[in-house]
C-alpha cells in the first residue's frame, strides 16, 4: 500500500498538526501492509524534519511542495497541484493531515482527511470574524469531498455529526492520535532561563480556545498565596497566533514579565524534558478536539490540572478537572495548590494510543476504502461507521 500523506501547512514550527502527521507516519511505517509513505510538507517546514526523528529511507520519502507562504498560494496548491502530484506518484490513497480544499473529481484514488476539531463552528473567534467564516467554507468543502473522515477523538466525531453530518457512502470514524512515551534523551534544560527554578507548564498555541489570559490570572492569584513558592515560573510552550498580543498585555498588566516565559520551537525531546521536570501541567482550554498535552503529561507522570471539557475527560487518565463556571480562577488556583501538595503520580500507560494499535486501525480503514466490494456496500448505506477499536473491521 502506497500512501501520500499531506501535512503542508502555514507554520514553520512544530504544532499539533505536524506532530499528528509525523506520529501517523511513524506508526504506519511499523505496519507490514504499508509499502511506502510520501510525506508532503511546505518548503518552510524543512527544519521540522530534523527534529521529528523521521529519516528518509526505502519506505519514507519527504516531498517539499512548491508554494509560497500565503493563503492563496497554499489553497491553490491543495486544490490544483496536489491532484497533479497524486497522478505523478500514483499512491493507493491520499491522506490529508488536516482539512484543506479538495477537488475530489481530480483524484483517481480515495482521499482521507484527519479531523482534529470543529473550531470554525464552535469558536470562530479563534480566527477572527472573516477568517472564521472562510475557514468554515474550507472545512465544509473538504469534509464533503473526502471519502473518509478520521476524527481524532470521540468528542470530535460527535461534533462532526452535530455540525456537518456525513453524506451517504462516506465513512466517518474515530481513530485516536498516536501517542507513545518518548525516551529520556534530553538530560539538560532546553531553556537557559530555566535552571533549578520550579515551574508550571502549559503547552498551547496562542489561540482563543486555549484560554491563556485566564491562566495568567490564575497564576497571578497563585502568587498571592503564602502556600505558593514565589520562585515558581509559568512556562507557556506554543507557537504565536491571534491571541499573542492579548497574552503579552495580560502578562504586563499583572506585572509577571519576570515570572512568565513564552517559548516555541521545542524539539520532542526538549518538550519531554519540560513534562518530566515541571511541577504541574495546567490546561484551562474552553474547547478541544483531543487534548494532546493532557495525554502526554499523563504518560510522563505529571500532575495535571485541566478544565472539565469532554475531550479532556475522554482520555485524561488521572487528571484533576475544574469547571470553568463561576469563580473559575479562584477554583483553579485552589486546585493547583492542592495538587502541588501531593506527590507526583506514576506515568500512566495508554495502550489504546500505541503505534501498532493506531496503525492497524488506519490500515483497516484504508483497506475498506480500497476494497471495491466493501466500498460498494458503503455506497448502498448512509449509516455512520464508528471505528472503536482494531476489531471493528474484522
């Protein structure tokens, strides 16, 4: 089976979409049914390959698409140039790592899209009014064009059914992100500003749904408590975005410039160092599609305090949940202080997210699309197909 995996996006730095694509490639390469993968990235994403841990070989090839880093150029490439690339490489299947404009009639093979969230519908302020509306159009167009939609969580699958019910013959399913414990290979701090000081960690892009200004207000309350170590820093790891200026103003207003660190571009090993050495991971998101930092923190044995939302509940393990209701900042601060008094938990295993399990579910989905008899049966029925585990295709 030859797979064209497309992850060319706007960000030159590691983000959730790129991590999803790299982890997907890594787990698929472990499956004997996968003969080769061509991973498509944008020219400005070359450095991501060096930090991904993936290497070109007989079964993995990196392809850097010819496009400019502008919205029009990227959208044109996906709609016009990607089908041309597919005709040249002749893969058995094209898998989009995120929704993008798709000319379904130009592909001679099935197209699968990974769906991480429904933010354009649930929280359009993530993008701004005009961009939010435009992103809705792109999302709807891509999901209608794809042969199958692989949602990264049960939460996202349910939201898909609410906002954009799939058409007859189209497969929609839940296949979790592949997340496996990373080896300890970064013994020293990746940040010169963090040596021996205690710190709280938040892994989040600068977007509205991440609720970072709220977190800064919580940190401000913590620092007013006699039970909180005044040397503690707040480290926020994530790429810049629409909320960056609001976040900077929040930090300045609270007078926390010397105690709040904004960082981006960490490698996998550096991020793992942060998980292993932080006092706690704080994730106060308003809405999420999966909640990768919560899962990774749980696997690393972190104290985790997060908002009580469905995606975090779905795979949160030993997390401590806080409602975003009345007096949420004070409740969050109290919960953090309570958790800091407890010993660090043991790392939690999540076998349902391991490479072999996730790879098997992807391959079964691919085989279902490529098998004409099964595909014909799908066209005859509009019933939604939910992949709950590897046995779903037995």
